C-alpha cells in the first residue's frame, strides 16, 4: 500500500503572496516571466476547492485567503492577537494559522486525479485534454470532513486542491480556535514541543484511518526514520531541510545519532543474549526444584518404611544413601544456578538502565536539533533578504545617476553612450525584478549558495522559471568573509532567477 503525506506547519498568519500561490491568482503577474515553472498552466483549470458542507467548487481566485481570514474572524467576533499587538507597538508573534498539506504517494495520487489518462508531466507540455476524475474529489471531501470534524468546520479558512503540479495535493488553512472562541495554538495543539509532537502523531494516525480506503497508509514516524517531506514546489520545506542537514553536520549531531544507533544495536544484541541466558537459567532452576522435590519425596517414603521395619535390606539402605547423595548434589547445583541467575538478572537490569540513558541522550539530541534549526533558518533568511534589499537599492541608485548624467546628451556619440547605459540599466532592472517579483525564490537560492548547495540552488532556479546555475569558477574566495560571501551569493541569486533564454546584448 502507498504512503500518505500529512505536513503540518504553524505560522503567524498568511501573506498575500502565499494566498496568490495557493489560489493560483497569477494573472496579476507578468505572464512572460514564467515564474511558476513547477506548475502546468494547461492543468490549472483542474484545480478546485472544497467549501462548506464538503461542496466541490472552482477555486475562488479573487477571494484572497488573508482576506478570508479577516472576514472569518470578524463574522465570529474573534480578535486577532497579532493585530492587538501591532496596535500596542509590539511584535506580532502569535501563531494564528496552521497550514496542512495533505497527499500521498505520487503514483497513487495521480491515479486518483487522472485515472488511466496519459498525462505529460514535462515542463511546457500541453495537457488541455486531461479531465479531472471523481475519485480525487471524493478523496478531497474525505480529507475536508476529517479536518472539519477534528478542528471545526468554521475554522477552515481555505481548502484548495492542486492538480497542476507533479504530485496532486491539498493546501488547507486552519485557524486554531479554542473552546472559549479565542485563537490559541497552545490549547489546540499543545503547550510545548513534546505535546505538539504527540498531537501531530495522533493527527497522522487519524488521517490514516480516512486514507485507508483510498489505498494510502500511515508512513513511518519522521522521528524514527529521519525522513523529511520535501518537494521542489515547497520553498520553505526545501530550505528547512537544507538548514537542518547543515546544522546536523556543523554540530556533530549526525555523528552522534550514528553512534547512538550503534550503541542501541549493541545493547539490543546484549539484551537478547541476557534474556536468553536468564530464561535458560530459570528453566534449569525449575527443573532442579522439581527433581529435588521428587527425591525428597522418595527419601521421605524410604524413611517411613525403615521406621516401620517393613524393609531393612541393604538395597533399601543403599538406595536411600544414593538418593541423599543426589539430593546434596542437586542442592549444590541449585545454589550455583540461583547465584548465576541473580548475576544474569543484574546484568539485564544494567543493560535496561543503559538503554534508558541512551534514550535520554537521543531525546537531548533531538531537542538540540529542534532548538537550533529554527535559529539557523531565521538567521540565514534574514541575512539573505537584508543583503538583497541593500544590493538592489545600491545598484538602482548607481545606474540612475549614470542615466541622469547622460540624459542631457542625446545626440551623436553621446546618444550611443546613453543607449548603452539604458541597456545596462535594463539589465540591472531585471536583477531588481528578480528579487521584487520572486523574493522567496531568490532568498532560497541565495541561502542555498551561501550554505554550499550549488546543485540544489541550480535545480531550484530552473524549476521556478530561472535561467540555471552560476557557471564555472563559482565559489567562495579565501579572502571572503561571511558578509562578502553573502553579498556575492545574493547577487548571483538575482541573476539565476532571470528567465531562461534572455541573454544580455553587448
């Protein structure tokens, strides 16, 4: 059976950019930019929403999700805690949105969405003749009913199904409202990371119950497998995965986990051996006790017969003597085996204690990863975006000065120089547009280059409509400090997000 996918991401709200992406409201963008290289425009009409009551409907592109959120709260007389903080001049830091991404194994989801139709998933393919199958609608309604039952239908802000990507999936936006009709992520999902992890695991189990009839089952826990959900379409998941991997390598956590796994395997082996030895000794002790009771009973019977004088033959006396000798030997064996059993049980207890300590160490490593990963993500993204804004501003100002200085000399050779400057300005503008139009994508590429993931940055740029990699000779010079290297990565990122095939004239 294929595996399901259930990704849960809390956030401090939903931006207009996220809404545009979820609703595919792209007509406000430049159609020639081909920004969204990961989706198929000829299948965009197959996307749909599930609305109140589980009704399947076309995507309401012009009703932005951030506006739906505001309208939903106003209709129910619920205050947005982040808006309250803004009015007080404080940082809006409350989690008010939980984003669910639901789906499953690529092949199985395609079967649900398209049946046996031959869909061409290559970029630029024409799939206008493909029709949406009823199974994907029924599956989506099942997922909607689960979310509605679990969190309340009033709390579902948007439930959009994407069939224009390589793997059909759902984006569901939920506002966490508690029993007191207030937004409280802690009340709905847990007051700390441990409670949230338990809550998320329970949600995975419950989703699996709904998915079973669709040929999808719950996957292994990420905490056990170390797996990470990552698609080229999901920018935040992709960068989060890279930062997590880097943090593991930098902190030595990957090696620690490997060492812990080896220790765990060794302790499991030792525990199995100890269990076998304890069970063997226990069987020996039980057999010796049974034999001892049998001999004691025989000796007791012989003594009674001798006492009554029924049989005083030498054979009877020899038999009693033999039994008493055997009894003495059994008692020695029993004493020896009981001592060995005590030692074996102590060893088993020691191994169990070591395993408990190992689990504690493993939990500490996991907590360390969970603590450091968000810090690293936030720092890299903040630095990248700050550098990008500075770079774009400086470049625009410099070229504007050049244009102004030559603007009054529009004849002869000066006109030629002016045209060249205008061409240079246009090239700079393209870099500025790369960042202005695609800030998340450019930040992702800049962050990936800064962290050393050149192949991933190239693939990501190409998948999102950019022109490709940084070319030969790219890399960090030995004299580059972190700021200089960050700046170089940001400049290269804007160039890599220029649309493919648009080369600058000389």
